[in-house]
C-alpha cells in the first residue's frame, strides 16, 4: 500500500493542556497512567516493526504494486526501545510486536531482548508477538531465550488451495510447521487467529477449532474489518459474531467466560473439552464490527515509521519520528503519548454513515 501523509490533529510533543476534557479519576490507576477522557487506562502498545509481509492476503494487501515505507523512515531498534521505555514508565505493561510480518525484521531477536528487559512502575513488561508463522521454527528458540512471553499465529484455512488463493502464496506447510514448533514450546497461552470470510473459510470454522485443540492452542475468529488496501470491504457480506457462534454451537456447547477486561476477544469455554496439553478448551471471537469493545479498549499503536495511533481505525496520527531523531527529552515523548491518548474518540464508529476507512492498510498500521 502506498505510504500516506496523515494530517496530525496536534503537534507531537506539545503540551496536552486544553486538548481534551480532564480524564476522570480511575480507581487503581497510577497518577501518571495514560488515561483518556473516558477513563480508559492504556496498558498495551502494539509496535509494528515493518510494513512488509511474506504473504499477500486478499483482505489486507494487493498482490503487486505495493509501495513500501522508505527504509530511512523505519524506526531503529534504539528508537523503538526509547519510546517503549517512556511508555513503560507511563504504565504500558505489554508490548505486542506486529507488522506486516515482524519476523522479516533482521534484528527481531534483539528487539525482543531489549524490550523484555524494560521495567515499569509495576515491574517487568511482557513482550508478545503476532506472526504468520512462516519463519517461526527458525526464530522461536532464540525468541524464547530473549524473553518472549506470548505468541499469536495467523491461519485462515487448513486447505492448501484455499490458502494459496487467499494469500497468493503456497506457504501453508510453512505456517503449519511454525504452529507445530510453537505447540512444542512452553509459550502459553498459544493463540491462533483466523479472519472469518463468507465463501472462503466459513465452512471450516469448527475444523479450525479442532486443529487448534490438537496443538494446545485457543482458536480466535476475527470479524473482517474495513482495513483492506483496496477499500472493498462490505458489511453485508462479512461473517458476523452470531454466525461464528452458531457454526461452533453445532459441534460444541459454548459457555461464556467472564472477566474479559480490556481483551479484544470474547471467550467461550467448550464444555467438557480439553486441549492436547490438558487445559480447558476455549474459543475467542473478536467482533470489532457487530459487538465493538471500544469502551474497554486499552491499546495504542506505533507504526513502523514512528506514528502513534490511538485506534486501529483512526484517521489521525501523532508523529514521534522527528522527536526521536532531534534529541527530544523523555518528557517530550511522554507528552506525545498523552496527546495521542487525549485525542482518542469513544469508539470507531464503523456503523456511522459518515465512517471513513483509514488511508493505510492493515500491514502499514500494525495489528
């Protein structure tokens, strides 16, 4: 997807005073926490390491003609660690590394090691990774040694020809090998992600759950969102939360699991079922469109080219790259984080008639 010039709502590094109504006091939140106007405490920062990917999924990227981010604009490891340290000091407890495909970054192990060494007010942070799994077998031992805490792997279909058509690459065997390597590791919980798509994989939902169970993993289904590079998303044709649950209920009894908190996935226990490693089986549904969870959202995003985003669907970005490259003080980076949080809206408004899809595709935003 072509690089975009995004209009900033505020000058990064400027004081947030007057940018938004004061945040209400939140019980249990540190005085320096990243709290928005609606009382949401932000504890999760998704860091995109690259916009490049080894697949070309139809719901994400065109097969050809991608104009990648300029190499000079990509954050260095030192720059990532710098903003992460400031974020950790402000209460961010989890850093999730995304892409594109994060395992395409040559220094991925060093990134994990340096982030895992950070501490915040509550102690050490967690480092998680979302990957397509293709290079996972190659990197997993070193990633674990470096301090990786959790792992999500994407797999939308178990059928080789469907996989080839969906991703425009014949790499299903590599993905399955990566999942097998993760299943043999001690990283838990292990989560597998699939975008549910009508006429593509909606007849495989139960089979995907069974596959996850065989690998000691939790399957999570994601409603298709308006984040495709071609802007062809159609709400009427997407597979909804209710349809996903109905398909699974034909094989299992689903019991809601309470205590979701700020997690994006609504979880359901598969009554009487355990995974291959003996843990109670569950499935997750991320229904960003039909059952949005914006009211409990605790996430911020940092793109590979140094743009802070307060929502996956935001039209605004907060540019920290000039701050990082001009010797700005930690206080300036902290102010940019707080400007971003102060500008966060109550929800993504996908159902609003005036909703506009972000100019960037998913690969350039970071998952």
